[in-house]
C-alpha cells in the first residue's frame, strides 16, 4: 500500500513540474497568426491574393513546426516574420482588388447618371414647358457626375500610390542595406563582390575577418524575406581548369553554409561555380588575378527571380 501511494505522489509531482515548465505562447507566432487570420477573413484575398496567402500559410506551418519541435526561437521568429509579411502582402492585394471593384461600380454608376442626363435633355427639347425642371435635373446630374469622378480619382490615386510604394520601397531598402558591402547595381540586379582576401590562398575555408561580411548578408536577407541569392564562385587562370572549378565550387558552398548557419533557408540560396571563366581583369598580372579570385552574391528581384548570366 505504501509503495502504491509513493508511486502516485511521484507521478503527481512530475505532472505538476511538466505543467510549470510548459512554455507560454510564442509572441511571434501569435502576431503572425493574427495577420494570417485577418487576411483569411477578407473574401477578396481568397480571389486575388491566393498565391501570397498560400505562401503565408506555408511559412506559418513551418514556423509552428519549428516551435513545436525544439522551441527554436530564432528560426520560429524568422519563419513567423515571413508568414506575417506575406499575409500583409496578400491582404494588400485583396484590398487592391476590392478598390478595383469599387472603381468599376462607380464607373457604371457614372454611365447610368450620364444616360439619365441625356434622357433629361431629350425631354427638355420636346417639352419646353418643363425647361426649368430639366435644368434642375441636369444640375443634379452634373453634381453626381463630379462626385463620382472625384471618388474614382481618389481610388485610382490610392491604388497607384500603394503599388509605387511597394515597388520602390523594396528596391530602395535593399540598395540602402547593401551600401556597406559596396554592392553594385547591374543589369542582373544588385551584386556584392567578395574578394579572395576572405580565403587563404588555394583554400575554401573562410578567414575570421570574413564573418562580418557574412553577418551583414544574413541581416539583409532577414530584412528582405522576398529576396533570394545566387552565390557564384570564380578563380584566376593559374592551375588546372578542373581544379579551379572545384575550388570555386567549394568557396561558393562555404558561403552558402555560413548563410544557412545564420538562419537563412536553403531554398533561398543557389550556388554556381564558374572556375576561371568570366574574368573581370587580365590574368596576366598579379593584381588582375587577385580581382578574378572572388565570390559574387547576386540578389533576386522582389518576386524572387534570379537573372541568368
């Protein structure tokens, strides 16, 4: 009997301890879920922003899974941020679709009013006795037309501002965040060039001083979750071509691993090795060879598309 009581008491204490250590709700998940619920509640989002809404739901599912698996705070925060931002974009698209529908409704109303005005004018021509009444109707119709036109203009201006802000804000924000890394704006997009001073000669292991550049790239990618990157490795022409190809591949993969270690999802990173191809300087001089030994990080456009070389 005493043994049974001891077992029951022990089980009770373990259950109480488990309840006390159960973590509370994750605030990042709560905020992301709120944004997702708001987007789901708008019927226009389901019709016009279904792709973004699905992306938001997928990111939300991954965030909840990361939290449920091992309470990875950083990964959960990053994925929840993606879910919240994509839900916000889906909601903006739904709001735009709603505005477009209202514009169409206002246009139809305006045409209806104009038809009424023309009918009034015909009545006035055949019934001069009612001229004063027809004039009053015309004035009212003109007032309604002006009000409708004004409303349509405001809706169109709001839609244009929303689109312009979304597009210019993304591009300007990325350029500003990449300024410290001396990124160049090219036909393919924003490119960050990292020289071979980040590696020991002939090696693919990052030197300690390179971690600052890696950390900056990680922060930029976290602030711009809609962007993907292509990491391209290059060498000079010294040595065998196949050896240079393998070295450029290893260096590009080293950067890929470092970005992933910083919390960037693998599907946002592509790797391409070029070896001694595509030199930017003459391999006949030491200075030229040093410029050719490099890693380039190409950022995608706001839709996640990477331009081909």
